[in-house]
C-alpha cells in the first residue's frame, strides 16, 4: 500500500513568515499534486508536478518534486492570512491503478495577522 | 461554470435509515469519485467510476453502494446508516488521461444519530 506522510500536521505562524510543508513516501509516484482546502469547501488543485527535480512557482508558493519522485515540498514566502487552510498532497502511480490519487492527511496552516 | 455540485449539503439520519447523495458534474469528465473525510484520517476513497455504467470499489466501500447511469451523475447510497458513517462526503471528477487534477464538490456533511 502506498502511503504519503505529511509534516507538520499543524502549523501556526505570523503574517510575513516563511514556511515549508513536506510530503514523503517510500514509494515512487508518476506525479504528485497539491491541493488547498478551506473550511466548508472541497479541495482545490494548486499544482501538478511530474518530473523528478521539477520546481513550479505559483506567486508566493514554490512546489518541488524530489529527484526520485518519492517526496515533495511546498514553500510559502511571506505568508498571508489568506493562505490559511488545509494543504493536501496527493500522488498517483499510473502503473498500479486506474490513476486514483492517494492523499496525505494534510497540513493545517493558520496564518495570524 | 457549476463544476461539481453535491446535494444535499447537510443531512441528519437516524441509525438504520437510508439515503442517497447526488453528485452532478457539467465538465463532461469520464472519471468520478466518492471520498469521505474524517478528522485524522484524511480523504479515503469509497467508490469510483471510470465511465458511464461502470463502478469499482475503493479503500472503504463497505456499507455504501453507487451507480453511474448517466455520465454526468454519480450517486452514493447508504442502505442502512450507521453512526460510523458520520462524516463529510466529497465527490470529485476528472477527465480521462494522465496528469489531470480532480475537481471537487463542496461536500455533504452527514450525521448519523
């Protein structure tokens, strides 16, 4: 069974601070996705990374896929209260299934003004 | 664009009652999914469908049934609700092919008393 471990589970920071969230597995994934979920809503896709070592930027968010495609990180620069939410990583291995995503349990981020 | 619409948004059931959760998508997506989200457990796949008329079991299928009679609709049924089925249920869809992210609905909060 493929598992994705996210850390930290909870993170509370002040506006303007930087932070990094990690997503790790012992398994190789074909691609990995990051989602953000706000209270009372469903997850919303932020980015998909496919190539080992790939780095993608979305404004103040930087996503990296590990060289071996077993791990990923999300770095937020100068966090703002609007970044508050649950961040989920999700991996897929097209060789082993119908392409169903496997989700980590999430990192709950709170950014205080 | 409506995207993925789930009905109802909230429901309270008594143990042993039955109900059907409806998911409708207007994006012509082939794949559809039902997840449940519980504190500390993350998103767990209940059932999924890779096309009209086809369904398959996910990680936690017991106590649930599904049907995909029309491409745009995916129904989740609880025949005899149990308190352990108290959860937030999310429907998601995606196009056929590799690398696509999921589009989620806003969820149904179900309480079984």
